[in-house]
C-alpha cells in the first residue's frame, strides 16, 4: 500500500496526530521549566503528573465508550 492509496481522511488524521505530538513534545518541556521557575518544582511535578494521568484515564474512558456505542450508522 502506498501513501496515495490511503483514504484522505486517514491521511489527515495521521498528519494531525503527528503535528499534535510534535507540538506537545516541543511545548511541554518549556512549560515545565516555566512552571518550575514560577510555582516551584513540587507543584509543577504534581500538575504534570495529573495531566498525564488524566490523559490515560480519558483514553480508557473514550475507548470504552467507543467500543460500547460505536459509529453512527
């Protein structure tokens, strides 16, 4: 399968996922440094841990809901 054979919606989703990940990887380290300087290392660590845990929990909930409901017909 070549890239041009993939459906345009899938291409768009892949591109958006790549860009979202790239932007996250570029911003979060600087955000952590900024927060560390302004509110302290301990509070920053808790904030980042909460963000990661909420993302994991949200992914599990979203996956469960999408399995139960599925796509609209």
